[in-house]
């Protein structure tokens, strides 16, 4: 079991339980986070952009060049930005914390 904490745009913390191998995007969506994931993980959009807590960022596998290119199109990009669709959870990620950028909108949830 892996527990992930999502920090909402309001500053609230929402914990979600997941299994190793789960995609962070799916876990966030199941927890009600505004992570649209329009391209369904194909790295053709940046609607699942999250900010990884600094203490966790270096523990994640590095972003691919394609992911970096997509992040160039995202709003509110920071030094710890990642696409949630590209993070597959492992047991070592138990306790991972990510923040939802303030500009995140799930247009499918309207």
C-alpha cells in the first residue's frame, strides 16, 4: 500500500491510498483532484501537472525529454513540476506529497 498526500489549491491535504504500480494521475482523479488528464497519459497535454514536494522530487525517476517538453506548456511550472500521468507509484513512494497548481481546472468535471 502506498499513501499519497495531495495538497489542494485551497491548502487542504487529501490522503489517498494506492497500490504499487498505480499511476499518480488515476489516484488523484479517484481522490477528486482536478487533474483532467485529457490525453489519458499519452503526454499530449499538461492537464495533469503537479508540483512534487521538494523532499520527494529527487527520489522520483527523472522526467523524459517528452515530459519536459509538455511541462513547458503548463501553467505555474516550478522546479519540481511533473506530469502525474508519468509517475508510477512504488512502495518506496509511500508518503509522497504533491501540490495541485492553483491554475488547475478539470473541465471534464464540470
